[in-house]
C-alpha cells in the first residue's frame, strides 16, 4: 500500500499501536523526546481492554507494583487494584500527561512503504505515515478456542475470559473450566457459589505466598533481581517453566474446599460428556476456555515480522524489520515485561532505540 502525502491523516515519526499500559508507557517516554507520535487504540475509551474482561477481575500485583512511570495509583499500596479501578487509572494517566491518543480507531492494516517508512490504514479508512512503529497490543488478544470444543453438543455454552462477565452468563448446571492459570482459578472460585464446577488442570503449577516476612513476595522477587532475570538465563528458564502467581486463596486445596471438583487434563469431548486424562468423565452444561491467547497479527502485512503461526517476531523489543518495535510481550526482556511493573522499564529501553532509528543511528535497527 503506497500512500500519498495528501491521503495521509498525518505524517509522524512514531506510531504506537495500543493504548494499554505498554503503549502509554511508550507515550510517556516518547513525550520526553523530539519525536512526533500518536497512540492509536481500537477501543472507544482508554482502559477498555481491561473493562471488557470479567467483572470480578483484579490484578495479581499490588498497587505498589501496578503503576506506570510518573503517576502513582491511589489506594492501599498493599491491596490489589480491581479491573475498573486500573482501567480508570490508565485513562487518567493519558490525561495527566496529555498523551496524543486516538481512541476508537485501530490499525486495520500496516504495510511498509518504499521509502523505508510505514503506512497504517486505520479502521475508518484514514492513513498514518510513520518512520517507526511500536506494537503495544498486549499479550491478551485472541483467546484460544481448541478444536476439541467442536465435539461438544451445540447446547453446551462455550465462553472465554473475554466473553464471561459474571455468574449470570452461565446457564444452570455443571460448568467445566479448562485451564488453571490465574483467570481459570478466579472464575472457578466465583462460579462455585452458584454452580457445580469442574476445573481441568494441566501441568503442575506452583503458587507462591502473598507475603514473606511481612513483605509482598513481589517485593522480594524484585529486590532479589528475579524480575529482571533474562528469559534465556538459568533462573529465567526455571521461572518460565514454573510460571507461578500469588496464592490468594486459589490453591487447588482452597478451590476444593469451595466445592470445585479438580480433574486431570481434558482429552476428549462427545456431546455433553467431557473425558479427562485421569479417565474420569463428567456431563457438562457449559465450558469456559482459560487456556491462553494468541496474537492477532492479520493486520501486520510486513514480510518477516511474524512466525508462521502468526505470533510476533521480536527479541528484546526489536523486530527483525528495521523500524518495527514491540512492547508488552511476555518475557520480552524479563518476567516483568508483560506485567504493569515492567512496562515503564521496557519502554525506557525500546524508546531510545526508536529515537536512534528515526535519527539514522544504526543502533536502533
């Protein structure tokens, strides 16, 4: 797509795609440079990427570890921010720093220009021409729906953490929650008060205590340097395999005491019957898939920018395509990269590389 200057909405130095925590952190650091930039986001309001998730969601990092550079999050620093509270914080953050956010208009297509710039076509057909692009669309884009789901009867309601809001969304009867990450355990716990719940777990998962010697475990992880462990390091590899999160009454034992039945991995479906790796079977009325997300990259029409499965190609925030950068990727630089606490630090590394690229310094390539 070769776009003329007269067609362009505007010509800028940097286009940031996504106005979540990673995109806003990029905006904070870009505002301290001489580069012109715009942040675009498909949602109607800043923070809607959080507001569209289930009602009872809370961050699993305390407020003290859930802020972006330059602005604290009001409330008990030891407490956990709720979904809407954090969404409103992001909205207030953009306003506080007067960041140029174009809401309600995402990128429908991004292609390279022949002059080493990028042409972005927005959802409404307008265009932005940019020297560099920072993709900050987040790690939670398209919930994975496995093919095994097609073997359930059409009467079985199928939801994800994106389509589930609260217990009223789930029909009466037995609900199967597949996946025992933070979202899966939260949803299973919430539904246990109103439904018969089965939680299908996969590999063994360790949860760490909320506090150690009176301090948040997150404090210890950061103080000991574990949050900065590189993905390829021995500690980083160990942390990636374990993938722990804090135990806030969500251990398997706690869930069982709430009445949640724990089963092995889901291996097959037939009508309303779910069969598990422990050979047990259950008749179910609903299923909620909490098994992860995949990248939405169909709009990224740049050769060499994605893997064959559509996931983004990047290392430390740098794509193999000159001028294309990423923020907010899981384990982009370390464990903190996909968390709020890591957004500012990663942006402080990626934005200078973006500056170098825009001003012709090869270190930004």
